[in-house]
DNA sequence: CGCGACGTTGATTTGCCTCAACGATTGTGG
DNA sequence: CCACAATCGTTGAGGCAAATCAACGTCGCG
C-alpha cells in the first residue's frame, strides 16, 4: 500500500504512533499520473504537497525564449511542490511534470496545517526534511558558482547515479545549466580517456 | 537587549509565551565579533546556529585555486550556520566570516535540541524558516542556470538593495558567480544607458 | 509507417575569464 | 601624523568555455 511506504519513510525520521498514522490516511489522496502529465503548470496555484510513491517528476521554469530549466527531480520517496505557491496561495511560475508513469500521495494546505496543529511531530519531520533539502541546494549553488560544466556533470553522476541512468541526457543538461549539445561533447571527451 | 530583538523576530512567525522566552534566554550566548573574525573555519565543526543581531557575515567555500565563493550573506535578523555540519557534528568545508563588526546570539546543538523537545513551537518556527530559505535558494538556482551575469546582478540589486549598498562589488561578484573584473565591465555598460 | 524526442557532430560566435597594469581609497603600525 | 600595505575598482588584450545554429542518424511510439 502506498500509504505504508510513506509511513515507513517518515519512520526514518521519527516513528509515527497509530493515531498519527490514521490521521495521515484520512488526509492524503492517492493518484496515478501518466507520463508527460502535469501536476502543476505556470500561473496555477500549487494545491498539493506531493510524495512520490513510484515514478519520477521534474520541476522546471521556462525562460522568455521558451527554454526549460530543471530545478529539481523527484523520484521514489521524495517530496515535490512549489512550496512558495503552496503556502502563499499565489500563482506559481513553475511546472511539475511526470517523466515516468507515477503513483503519488497528495495533501493540500488545509490538511497539512491540520496535521501540524494537532500533531507537532509533523512540524519536526518537515523541519528536518526542509533542512536537508536546504543543505542539498546549498551544495548545488556552490557547485554552480565554482565549477565547470564537466565537474558539475561528474558530480551529478556521483550524487544521483540511479537518477542519471533513468534520465535522458537532455534533462540532466537542463538541470546542470548547459545545452544538450555541449553535454554530448563532454561525454565524448571523457569517453576517450 | 539583543535577546528582545530575537524574541520580536520569532513573533513574526509565532508569538512566544513567557516560559519559552525564559528558556531562550538561558540557552543563548551573546557575542561581539570583530570585522574579519571567523565564527567557522574549514575543517572545524560548526558548533553554533548564529542569529545576527547587528553587523553582517558571509559564508563561503574555497576552491582548489584558493578562490572564495560566497554562498550566503547574513545581516540583521538572519540566521547563519553550516547546518549540515551543525547537525551531523562532522567537519565543515565552509567559512563564516564577519564583514562588519557584529553582535550575535548563538545556540549549540544540545540546547537547540532541548528547545525542540520541550517546546514544539520551535520546531514549527524553524520549519518555516528552513522552508523560506529553501525557497530563496531555489530561486537562486533557477537564476544561476537560466540567466546571464548581468541579469543575475540586476536581480541581486532588486532583491537585496540594502545589502548591495553595504557590500563591496567584489563580494557581490563572488556571490553571483563571476569575477570582479567582469562585474566592473557590466556596471560600466549599464551606466552608459 | 511517419513523426517527434533524443543524441551527435562541426563551424562559428560570444560571454566571461585570465592576466597584467594602474589609480583611488582605506587602514594601520611606526 | 605620515608612510606604506592592503583592498578595491577600473581598463585593456587575449584566450577559452560554452552557446548557437544547422544538419543528420537513430530509435521508440502512436
């Protein structure tokens, strides 16, 4: 059951008691998402905090030339949302799109706030999740401002080997901030060595 | 009093009750930091979560050429720490250095965990703080991978006008990921218009 | 089958870096 | 209080990393 997977995931941080588990069950919605389906589009409000049970998503922004720039991937046991839009209720400038057929669990702001207020443990858990994601992003920013394209690519392969093998290089190029053509050239040069 | 400033800061998120205020008082340490003094150096463990009462800090990494790359600034009413090192107890790869003479309030991991366990409100507050910083970083990553140096500079000026006026351009260049020379050229071109 | 996503390669251009040199300013110790 | 060092900003010449543009082959999928 998808919900059990989520409970096991939470248990990595803090085990839940039965009351909390039941509250969760009642407030989450399970959905199947097809490949290329959007769970968030620009100018919409991000209505759900989404937990990926299986499959994979990308979140990206689109610039004035129409080019996509991947901000984040989310595969099994990861959360994805435009938190800014989710909490403020304002329109998002981002897209979240399924890269693979996926199963997700979703919670809306009202239900999440209910959980926070009635079971402070969730504040703790999501604090730690947010801190970990913050650390991850901080490392990425440092990479971006201090490394070459090649170094960023190698570092992506090391940090996310599983993800790298499921994604087309085009998507990785967009994530590390280079063109697909240049990534292809990097790969050729590295293969020769 | 510095501690009152922190309490007022917390009240933006959730007002504290007297018990919580007193607990805070007992667990924070006030320090004066001179310009150019470090509160974290590479290979040390980050022992404190630091709240800036007045003054300004930069956090940066140093690459194999010895060049500094600014990850974050922190001025009045902002928190700064290498959270990864702080929570894991492992050595940091970063530096935190005072750019101006500063006054700070610091808390160590044991005392912070005490607060989390005895007053869940702090879990909530620091969850929201972490989420906000996460959003900020996410925007920065998007900027980095989708904009030119000039756009990143303009965007820095808009987002942090006060900070921009107290920092030398060298520090801003390091933050947006370009050389000081090139930033100087950007400024000249923009001045002509 | 035919279209669209993906990867590849080459020619050319450009954004940004490197290095070097030079004033202006700040600050600091004698 | 002055002298000298360190920091900061500026400018120019030249080089390199990465983008752009265009063309082409492959593959999977509807």
